[in-house]
C-alpha cells in the first residue's frame, strides 16, 4: 500500500494500520537530521522514515514574488517585528474606508510553479500530498492590529475587524482557487494553519470565535470539499472547547494535538471525538521527544495507537522538530508507528 493509499484509508475511517508523518523539522535541525539519516533534503527524510504524506506549503516555494520583495501582507508597514503584540498598521483604525484603501496583495505576483513541481515529486513517490496556501487568516488579522488591539477591537470596532478579515480571507480563497484548479486532483488534503489556542484555553471566547473566525473557516472548508479534498486544520494550543464547532464546519482532521495543553490529552480526545475526526500528531514535543529515551518514545507511540486506533496519523505534537530532539527519538517514533 502506498502512503497515499494509507492516508486515504485513514481519512475514510477504514484503515487497518495507523499512518506516520515526521512533520517539518525546524531549519535549525535539518542539517543534523539529514546527516544522521544520510539524506539530502526533507523529501528524502520523509521517505527514509516512512512518512505516508508530504506537506508542500506554497509559501515555502516562492508563492509571492513581488518585484520589490514586499511581503504578501505588509502588516507592519515595513517595520521590523519585535513582538506579536506590537501595533500593526490598523492598530488605531476606526473606519472601514481606511481598511479598503490599504495596499492589499495582488494576484499577479502569485507563482505556483515550484509548488506544482514539488507536488508532482511527492505524488510520483506514492506519498499523499498536503497543500494549499497556509491561509493563516487569524494570525494575519491579529498582526494587522497587534494581538491585544485585535482582541479589544472585536468589541470596540467589530466592523473594522470584519473588514480586515474579509480582505485577508478573500485573497487566500482566490489564490487557493488558482492552485486547486490546477492540482486539486493531486492534493489529498488542504492543510492550513491558525493557532486558536494557548496552553490553557482558546485565545478568544467561543462567542467571538463564532463571529470573527467561523465564517471564514467555513469558506475554506467548503472550498476544499468542493474540489474533492479533505481538510486538515493545524491549530496549536488548547482548542478543546471549539473542536465540535470545527467538526460541524467540515474539518476532516486535526493537527498537531498539543499533548501538554489543557484537555488535549489523548485519552480525552479519543473518548470525545474518535470517529468524528482524524487526529494527526500527539507525540509530545514539549517534554517527551526532547528528554525521553527511544524506548520511552516507542511506548508512548504504542499508547497513542491503542487509544486512537488505526485511523490515526502518528506525528509530533508540533511539526517543527527542534534541535533539542535527538535523532534517535525521531527514528524511534517512526519505527513504532510502522510496527504491526
């Protein structure tokens, strides 16, 4: 069975064995991992470790090519980022006209050529493809205001927040439509990311979530499903209390299952949501992978497999494997996922 066939079986809830994805190692980790596993790049690393899928994020392959190297969303008006809380360009905005007049990104600078080549590379190797623009609208809108300003303006200037959100979401939908028109038949899951949670809870209340997040989220899931793809949402942190909303909105799989966040332990998630959504992740990167022995890593993978069953993808609880994770533990995680 190819990796693509394995992931499709898992997503359709009729697999007889779990899948595995090694994640996307942090740039500070890659040289060491490539050397230890005798590979040239992350694509080869995934094949060596038995990853059933590959994440091909257009933003990592020259998605936005502005002639003056401007970012897709210039949230700080060219200023250097020093904090997620620093004022963005709309920090003091009180009217929608100012939002509409902003220099929003243009589709003419979008380039999917490298992305499409990488999709073909993964497909030829039999891997499932996770792709689509990262579409991190929640992060982008947050940065346009500054985090505290964003949350306050949900109450003081909701029309401004909605206008900024609409512009950001509309651009992502338009460029995803371009990619999907060319490659939807080669993409198994639309993978996009928005970190809705902290270590303890969601960053905003369910009521604010329903108003400022869910309408956009539904648009993304409906777009992907319309093109015949499943939907994988990445959200770090404790998102336990909005998981039912996400399932109702059409999410097919959740990543990365931050094991140490409140109410995100495998026992709770399996008990409440197994069979309703596929889980991708769960192998703790905060404590286990950096500090455990390979045997302990394997035992944790066995435990997760027992809890979630075969319709589950073993993967780190954050895809960005940091330099403090021994390569032996990465190997142990892959080996335990592959065992019968």
